[in-house]
């Protein structure tokens, strides 16, 4: 268990700042399914920048993705250096930031073939991400993995942006993209190296708990998956208490916990993996 928690407890550990894997076919999927707390309300968008800074966003729907669903949009015609996928995030002063993603064009409705990834810090110009030029096909997912954003993005407290922008109106079928052309994006992950020691609370759309920090004797647990057991570990990785049959929502008494830092780990009914989440008792 100590090994499991070590990534959350010690400095210079790689953490997920924000991740979009679109686990469900609903509007909330535009929000990260895992992230640090500052990014819990940061969404992915399909945008037109022809009217920048009055950016126009287009509707996103969800179709088959790499493993579950993917964010999908149409209306990519006349998109050269004007239409894009975009995310906004904060890094909590992390360094060594990287970006990963997977993209695909619609088979029967071919979307743009040529893209590039750019990034910027709030108030500063866009810069190309080295290795971020992407050539899509109609039949397969094309992925980039852990592309470094560069030292300019290290130790930032300002908001940052990454975009996947169209650089040609040629479709994956070799024609000119029309308004019905489809673009999909999936498995978008921003990672960084923590420099702050113990990591802050992670937000996860599957498992949530509040209040946190807390000086009350109760804790509210919410989960989109049924929880059969909720284990609580202290900072040393020792199991201090377990709650059975949490289900999807339950208020539990934590009056047995002394002030300090703890980690919650749910065991789901479907036996899927979970990550320890930090609880502060004041």
C-alpha cells in the first residue's frame, strides 16, 4: 500500500493534471474524468477562431472512441488555421508538462486530414508543440504520446491552453472538407511533475466526497459506480477503517478519525481499479 500511495505523497512525482477519456455518452463528458481540483470545471471544446477573441463553439456529441466514447463534432469546412479542438487547464506549478491525445476522421464523412498541436500561456501567443503535426486517416486512430510542451510552461500559476488546429482543408479522402465532415478526439491527457510534495485532492467524475477539508464528523460519498467497500488509510499507508456497502451515495460518520491527512480508496462492485484520494481532517 505504501508503494501505491507514494506517487501522491512525495515530491517530483508525475501526476495527471487533467484527463478526458469520455467514459459516458452525456454532456458532462466534456469535463475531465480525472484531474487536480483546479481543473474540475475545465471542458474540451470544438471552436472556430475566425471571430477571435469572440470565439464560436460548436456542438459536441459522442460516438465510438478508442475504448469507450470520443468527443465528436462536424462543421470543419473552411477550417485552415481557424477551427480546432481546445482545452484550458492549470498546472499548480508543475513542471515537465506533456500532452497526449488520439484523433480520427469520420469514415463516411471525412474530416480534416492535417492538424498540429499548439499551446500557450494565458495572455501570450500560441507556439507549436514540437512533434505535434498530425496526419489522420479515415480508418484508424492516430495518437501522440507524452509530447513535451517545453520549459516555458514549467512552474506556471496562470491558465494554459492546448489546441489541435486544422492546417489544411484537405480531407482524409483527398477531397475538400465539407460541413458534414467529422472529427473525433479521445484520450486527452495533460501530465506534469509535481514540485509541491503531498499532492492536492484529485477530482474524479466517478468518485466524489465532501466536505474536504472537514472539521465535521460526517462525510458525504457519491459515486457513479456502486462501492462495496470504502477503505481509509492514514498518511503512513496503514488501514484505519473500512465502510461496507456504500453503494452510489451515503453519508458516513468519521468521528473516529483524528485531525490529519488520510487517503480514501473505494472498492467498486465491478472490481475496476481506483486511485487513493486525499482527505484532510481538521
